[in-house]
C-alpha cells in the first residue's frame, strides 16, 4: 500500500496494492493446525467385534399390486378377478394388517377411467391409507 507524502511529486498517482503476506501466513498456520488435528479425529481403538446373525425386527411387507388392463379387466397381482365386486373383501383384509401395505395401481394407458375409479373407491372405503399409481418414465 502506497502512501503519498507531501514531498513527492504530485504527478505520480497512488499505487494501491494489497499486502497478501499476512493472509498467506494465516492460511499456512491453519493448514498446519488441520494437518496435525485430523489424524487425531480419525484414529480409533481397533477391537474384534463378536459375530452374530442379524434378525430383522420389522420384516418388509409386500406391496399389493392391482392391474387394470386396456379392456378394463382387474388383476390382483397376476390373478384375474371376475369383476370389481370382490375388491372390498380383499381390501378389507389388507386394511386390517399392521403395518398396512401400500396399494399400487397399474393402469393401462388405454384403459377407461371407470375400472380404475372402482379400484380407488373400493380401497378408500376399505380404509387403505396409502395408494399409489405406477407409471413408466418418459422415453421408454
């Protein structure tokens, strides 16, 4: 940083420079501190832990998949249902399970809305809490 004294020629402009030496000194000190302290945090006492089999406390329940094809036929997983009248009974059993599985609806893009609406209505009336629609990502 330049300082202008009264004895200097007035035609010379001030030269403004930042002295970076203190900044570099501070950064080097911080770097040394971090290099010294990081190995302390990473060190751990090595012990041999006992080997025991793990048992799942909450087994994952299987999601229920309902499929509606282009003709409006309803499938429970891979089994074709004769009509939508059997859905309330099936959904009633699912609604009583703890924890309750999710209901995933796979509707064909060409299917009418009525059969899909019947599935959603039966699920809501039975008390199914989580209903989702399965789709394909664009570009496939």
